[in-house]
C-alpha cells in the first residue's frame, strides 16, 4: 500500500488549468483498481492519493501519467506502508 502526498509547486491558477486532466487520470486508475481514495489537502496546498500497487516501480509508473507530474505542477512524496488494523473486516479483504 502506498500514499502519495502531492505538494503544489505552482500557483492555484496553474493547478486549476490541469485539474480536469488530473481528475481524468484519477478516473482511469480508479477503473483499473490502482487507487483507493484521493482528494485535496486542507488548506489546498496539494493532494493525497492512496494507491494499491505491488511495488514502488508500479507506483512511479502510474504517477508518471499524472498531468500534475507531466506539467511539473506538484512534487510527490511517496510513503509505503503495510496496513495491519482496520475499522471493518470488509476493508481488510479489499486491501489485501
């Protein structure tokens, strides 16, 4: 399991120019089963994406397709972790 923490490098006006393309990228990867959840940080200084991937290389390949990456809109901090506790058993089976 991976979490990508995005930090915007450009003003929000520039971020907004690529926001729909970024959302389209997310939609494709939700459909492929790569993403679990995503959303903006509060305050809006970046975003967070939780990914289900087998390796860091797979995460890097997915995020390389993000328009925010392609157009140098955001920096990405990647955190790998192993979930060990869950609020619902259904979530555990989904994440494994």
